[in-house]
């Protein structure tokens, strides 16, 4: 995992050993189903660790856990924006799954900016692309439509970030993401849910988001079912 195959990431190591162990994310502690974990309240003292070149397992949900990503079109749109942001901030996407009301993402630290900046841009762009466009109204009527003109939210304001610093944890998070749609009863098998990284690893199928681009190719074909 230490080697890199791209000029963008040359010289960046991923020191999984001899690192200080960051405080884990309460949402993504091992074994919880996504349906259960999304009920956690954001802790007031959430700690995020950047700069150690760990992978980051990031989870965030739609506003009030509403299924804003319930349609195939919305999920496709989200993945298209994710690929644009990946190219802009130069980070490696290792895995992902887009669920109807939340998203899991496993990435490296971006070459440009921090993961928190990437999340800010990703959420803003996907919200703009997904929310219906509002019609312009006469300013004199604004008071009559005050509630309607309030800015509508698409995402919850914050996100959960779990540092992944071992191969074991990396495989665990990939397995967790790939199994998520099956556990939720959305599909019978992981490959039927095309809004995850499963089909890339097990069917060698290129998707809308380039996986492991700019990083030495890794394979979990026989390890993350």
C-alpha cells in the first residue's frame, strides 16, 4: 500500500503502523447496520485526524434522513459530481456506496485541501444539482411566501470521519459498504446495486467514478464478500 503509481501521489506514503490511533467515529464502529447507525446524534466533541495519510471512511446523510437519493437518476447525478470533485482535488476513491438516504465513502487524503473541504464542495455541488430550481418571484411578495423561499436543505450539516490505517480495516469497510444494500433489503445480491464499488472489484466493471486511480492497483476480489 505504500507505493503509488501516479505523479499526483508520488512521495505520499500510507503509514498504517506506528501512528497515533485516532478517536474512532461513533457512527462507523464495527458491526452496526447503516439503518441503525444513522440514528446516532453527532457528538459535540467530534475529533478528526488529518495529515497522517490515512484513508478516511466518511459517512453522511440526507437532511433529516429523508430519502432524497431514492431515485436512480439522483444517485447517478451524485456519482457524476463525485467524479468531478475527485479530479479537482486529486484524491483516490477506494470504495463507496450510495444509499437512498446516506452515503459511505472511502478515500485517501486529497492532494489539494483537506477531506473536510472536499466534503463541503461535494455536498454543495450535489445539493445544487439535485434540488429543484426555484421560480423567481416579485420581491414584494416575499413575505407571502416566506416559508417557501427559505433555503431548502439537502444534506445534514455535518459528517462522520473514521480514520482507516490498516489493511484489515480497509477490507472491513469495503465489505461493510458492499453488503449495505443487501442488508437493507434493496437487492438480493451486492452486484445488483450498481451505485457501489462492488462491481468494480468483483466484475472488473468500470463505473462513473474511477476507483484506485492514481494509486497502485489493489484487488479485493477474494477478500471482501
